[in-house]
């Protein structure tokens, strides 16, 4: 590890313990961004540099890798995964676009690949995610956080390799339904929090006015 030229934190224990250790390392290291990248082999590791290169100006809150912007790669993936199950393939295809349209309807922002496993986001947003960072719904929590606060987000194409479903477990229609529910719940929480925030702001203003009135 010394030959890498930068410090490395070893994560140990079960999944929850590793997640907790990772978040602790983020806080102690005072990192600005976190890169989440799947290591199944379906993504090209060279895209890590491409994602990070867009952060040089410091303006962006997230750089989101999109397989859908790499049209040939995503079509090849569908052909391999659903070559004998065309109906299931059509459901998956429509479902992925439905998620994108759902974000557009709820937040006014279209995200072409809501299920991408290659993305860079601010460390502060990572710390606000209520689930494990390895959870299948982590993207829905992340996107809800980002779009709720109108974060600056940029989508870039990433290379995607087709791997047999026998070698890697992919997103199922049931996972897609769970993702839709998570998006809707995230939006409901936003609406529920808004009145409380407004009430708190009004109380602050009232208290401040009272202090001014009492001043000699």
C-alpha cells in the first residue's frame, strides 16, 4: 500500500460495519467528493478519470455516468440479457425510462440513467444517504437528495460491457418497482419537511423582531 503514494483505509467486518467505517473515514479525511464505481467488470475503470476530470472547476455537485448515452453498449447489453425473454426485456426497458420520467415529473430534471453504478458526488451528500452505500436503492436516495436541493449535476457517457446474467446479478423488475416506491417516498418526505421548515423560519423571524423591539 505504501507504493500507491496515497493513504488507504482498510474496511473490515460485515457490510454494515464496513459502511460505517467508510463514512467515518470520509468525515476524518474531510474529502470533497466520493466516487462510487461498480467493480463487477461491466464498467470500464478508465471512466473513473473521465468522471473526475469534470470536477476541476469545483462547481459541480455530482458527475453522473450514463450508460444510455453510450447507445451501442446498452443495446448490446439488452440483447445479451434478454435474448430469450423479449417480454421481460421490454418491461425492463420501459421501466428504466419510467424512472427517468418520474424524476422529471417530480423534480423537473431528467436523469437518463437513474440506475448507473458509476458516479461522483459531494461527500456531504453521501453522508446524508439513509441506507447502505451498497444498497440497490442508494441511487434513488442520492438523486432525491441532489434534486431536492437543485444540485448542479452533469451526466456523461460511460462505457458498459455486456456480461452474462449467469455471472453477475442485475436489476430485476421487482428492484425497479422498489426504486419507484423509494422515489415517491423521497418526494413525500420533501413535501412533509417543507411546512416544518417554513414554520421554523417564521419563528426565527418573530423572535428576531421581538429582540429588536425590546432593544433600547
